[in-house]
């Protein structure tokens, strides 16, 4: 929702997320405690949270934060299990996304990790531009591994390698997960992929065959990062991920009927153009 111009009413957000909470997903990324000037669509996250029906779900909530203030605010809510922080390999994108240099972001990340430990939350770090960099900043796969090492030294235990702008290729995905997963056995690695529909399955398969067991998706592939390039590439469609995993005889653990209801509801929540 964060990149949409027209504000989605609080009640509509909450109704949609409540439907997702019924489906059986492990985690729902439900909102962001970030600057309302930067991301006005998320200014009502606290109000949305008050309307969520957490008593009848096994799903956990994740909230995105970009600074210490947001982390402190999100940590006050018992319903939130995870705080997500957007780190970037790209100096350009880090400045665009959080108005910080990479080194400043690392300092912020360390402070947020300490906040999480104090409040019994778990930090999820997204390494954006993890599969390539369109901004002209230096990129190589070994830098990704080096970043993971720094995060591991801070005690971060969940790291999602993020494409953000849809440039990932199956060979790069394979190389990274085949090297990261055995090298950092105490870290849970995720794939946060963006893709055009034609290349989506190949990317999911590359991550899955390389040992990745955590996938981020959005129904119908809606959304994208508003701080990225103007030509947004949509999120990985949740239904594409589910279909692939089920084709591999994975027990995804969701209620298919409730999932279809969520897909129908998404079409009413998100604009078609």
C-alpha cells in the first residue's frame, strides 16, 4: 500500500489484514512506524493495529521501522513480534529510502537491535539491492556476504535478501543462498523478490532449490517500494509462491478457501490502474 497516492481508509486496511490473518501465513507485514511525511499511506498504522483480531490467529505481525524513534514506538505494542529495517548495499538507495548513509544506517540498525532485545522483539533486516544495483554504485556478490557477516556479528538472526527493483537473476540468487545458508547456520534467510510475472517462477525456484525457506509476497504482486526507481516492479505475487511450493509437495499450511477470499478482497482494496 505504501506507494499508492490515494489514502486507503483505516478500516479498509484493517479489514484486509484481518482476512490475511485468517489464512494461516507465518507472518504478516502489516504496517510501518515511519515518517508520515515520507510515507503518508502508513500514518495510521497504530490505528490499524487496534482493529486487528489477533486472538484467533497464529500469524505474527511485522512492522517496518526506519529509525530509533519508530523502533521505540513499535516496541510498545505486544502484538508486534518483528521489527523490519531496510538496509541497502546501495549508498544512493540508502539515502533515498532512509536519508542515511550506509554506515549511519548500520549504527541505527545496531541501536534497533538493542531495542528489540530489551522489548523481546526480533529484528528482521532487509538487504535491499541484494541481487544487483541499478544506481551505478559498486555491487558484487561478495559484498552481500560481507554485509551478512556484519549483521551476524550484531546478533541479527533473520536476514531477507531483497531485490527491490526486479533485477535479480536465478544464477545470482542461487550463488548467494548456496553460500550464505551454510556459512551462517544460525541465521534464517529470506527472499524478498520483485519480478515481472514471466520470470517470477524461475526466481522462486532458484531460491527454493538453494535452501531458502522464507519468502515474502503480496497478493497479485501489488505494490513496490516508492523510494525505488520510477518504473516500479511489483512484489512477488503470493499466489505464485504458494503454487510453486505446493508443486514441490511442500505443506504450506494455509487455508485455500480463505486465501481465495483474500485475493478477492485485494482486488477491491487496491486500485487496478
